[in-house]
C-alpha cells in the first residue's frame, strides 16, 4: 500500500498539540504497536521510547543539566546519542568508543550533562542504527532560550518515513545491499510525529514556531509552504539571520526552526509540499485555517535568536584537512573480497559500524581552529555529521555559504565539496560519519580525536 492509498482510507487526522514542557526524564525502550496510517488500518510493530514514536519530547532550558535514566527492555543492545549537543565525550552514546552498550533485556544507563546551547536537537540510538532508528527509536530534545521569542505556539514536527507493506507492517529488510550501496533506506510512507497527518490546524493571525527534525534513515526533505513564506531562524538548532529561499532542505539528522506567520484567510487551506525528489513530489499535509477571525493582522519582523556562545574558528591560521568520501554504486566500491558488506570509504578506507576501537582518522590539537574540506567523490547525497562540536559551514563548491551558519550536519550533494570550520575545543574521540544510516553502517565513518 502506498502513501496515497493510506491517505484515501485514513480519516482526517488532526495534529495533536505537542505535549509541551514535558517533565519526562526517563526513557524506557520496548516494543510497541502504533497506528501510523490511520485507525482504519492495522497498527505497526515498532520499537519505542516510553511506548510511542517519536519518543517523549524532552524540554529543558538553556544552561540546565540534563539527567535521563535509560532502561533497555529490548532484546538487543543500544545506546542513546544526543545529536548536536556539545557534551562531554563519556555522555556521547557511541558504543565501545565512549561507553559500553546498554545491555539487552534490562540494561540501564544514566546520561547526565549540561546543555550549553539553546536549540532544536534530537536523540537516537548509535548502535545497529539502520534497524533501531528504522523501527522508530528517536525523539526531540528541545533546549529553550533563556529569553525565547514571543510566539503563539511552539511545535515540533518529527519527520520520518517507513517502508510499509500492504498490512502496514514495517518491512524488515534493514541494512540490505540495495539500500546500503545506493541512497539508503527510503520508505514509502512519511509520518509527522508518528502518524500520517492530513492537516495542521492553525488560526489566522497566529505566529507558530515550527521545529522540523529529519529523523529518517535516509530520506531528504525539501519542504515548501503554499501561500506562506516562513522565516528560517535556526538551522541544526543554531540561530541564523531570518531568511526564506522558497523551500527548506533537510538531509537526515538536520533540523530547521521556522517562524510560520499565518497570514492567509480564515477557512483557507494550503499544501505543504515535499518535492526534494522532483519526480516523487507529494503533499505532506494541509495547513488548515479555522473560521475564526484573525488573532492579529500585523506581524512583527521575524525574531532574531541570540547566538549560542560557540568559539569562532580562525580561518587564516586553521589546520586544514582534506577528507574524501568514496564508494557506493557507480563509484569506487571497496573490494568485496577484502571488505565484505562495506560499500563506502573515508579517505579510501571503509570502517565497519561495530569497529569503534579503530585508530582515529585525525588527531586535532585541543583548542585549535580546523578546516575540513569534505569531498564527496560519489554519485550520492551524504549528510555528514560531526559529534561533540558545532561547525561553520564556510563554503560549498568553493562558494561562500550565506547567510552564515553553524551546523552539526552538512548535506553534501553528489560530486560536491564543502568546507567546514570549527575550534576543536572538546576533548575526546568523536565520530564523523554520514547520517544516511545505511551508509554509516557500511563504511562511511571515522573517528576524530581531540587531545
Ligand atoms: Cu545523529 Cu552519530 O549521530
Ligand atoms: Cu552517505
């Protein structure tokens, strides 16, 4: 059954207001069943944090200390990675590299660290990721500003996709050869906060802060909002000068904070379109206006968020490193005789996901400015993610990236390159990897040591 068939059979679902200000501070992993495609269809077997996909929206205030007790009731080991947070290495959730895995059938681990930066982040396992994330393990981690901008609602959309069969079962072909050596596991059903959504109800004159999180294994989103020009005010949680380019592109793991001013007429409806894959464009949902009169008819300019205190790299004196990503179908795939099941390389070398003990690709001097030239020598997109740091996206294909931005994940187009720069100020062993989880698991990762 494809998405359209599901839509036809599912009753109009409204987007439930988020459980904001959640005080949940523990995560229990267990199998669950969830209605992804409407009550009229069978529920899907998923793996969930606290019984639902996505897991609880964890909200903290900037400067607070996060403490989350994790209990693993799954039959497999896991870890929790706090994507985008500048945290101590021991709390980073990478098995063997930074902690022992949390044992199956009852293992526990307590994560505890300070939250230096406000922004939109998320959490997910860092072990067996193609399957564990593909079965539904992910959730939003929101760090609120000390002085948040005035909005009428602050809403998270966790975007995800699933490969479902006609009975709405998640097809259990995780980590297959085709997906791993091509674009990754792109599903056939896109969900917003764990279900197909028909509508996003709004009121005329509302100002909504919309936090988008791409929690998909491999799907890239390119969202436009018919009849609206939302402002992008943050990327990967980090403030950016408010701007709108017609659509917002999010590779796996990437986030964007939008200010959606509801400027259209009461009673009107407008499509949110995802046309990243142009021949497979579809309607994500409708923005549906209530009949009520407008809440206001004048909007203040988009708010500018206060930047987080991230050290600015010194480009002129930075140590430069060229890192080449290779392999994949139609590329220089590693010899399958030598490297069975590994399809991708970093500087010519494929690294298996379960080998977290390997030597670091690079050692960076603590406190030093660095520039990485990331070269995508493949025919595929790769969202490259660095742990423990936030970097400047300096240029893409030699052209300066504007407006200036910080990020923890940068999307490399096929046969392209990007320069990122950062101060290596966080000691430890940090992953640098592709966030197409099937690529990560089949060679596209490395360890960067800061010492
Ligand atoms: Cu979102 Cu290495 O992870
Ligand atoms: Cu990749």
